[in-house]
C-alpha cells in the first residue's frame, strides 16, 4: 500500500484526500458502468479533457483503486479495471447516487443505481 500524507486523522478528511477532487468518482463510476478504455471515458457526458483523464487514471492506479492492463502493444493501449479496493467503493457510490437523487436532482430522475 502506498504511504500518503493526509491532512488529519479524521476518516472523512482522509477519504476526501483520496477521492475528493472533481473527477475521481466520475471515472470510478464509469468503470463500474462498464467503461474500460481511454476513449470510452472521453465520451462521457461530463466531457473530461484528455490531460485530466490521463492524470486521473494514473492517480487511480497509484492509489491502488484501478488496475491497468495492456491490451495492444503497438501503439500501447490499456484497459482499466477496479481493484478490490476500488470495488469496495460500490456502497459509497450507491449512497451518493441515492442521496443526490432525493436531495439534489429534484424531478430529474436518473436511471436506477447500477452499483
């Protein structure tokens, strides 16, 4: 496990140190929903930019939330999958999905939670 510095001993602050930027949970959501390849992530409705996506995927690999596997050698191309640590976020994403549906989205209904 990678040693990282966290701002405090509070579990919420520590989780936010790992997951609290604008894109991390969106990329993790996409992997849960079946996306594996770089181009698939770029096609999401949030319109993540290529440089941010590359940084985020590297970060997710470094934090051991995602596993990268080579699927094409020339040019090198990778698929991304959740590690056990990443898969353990399913109930967190499900709770966020449900909370947002009730408290933030109002009458705009999302599809059923896929997690």
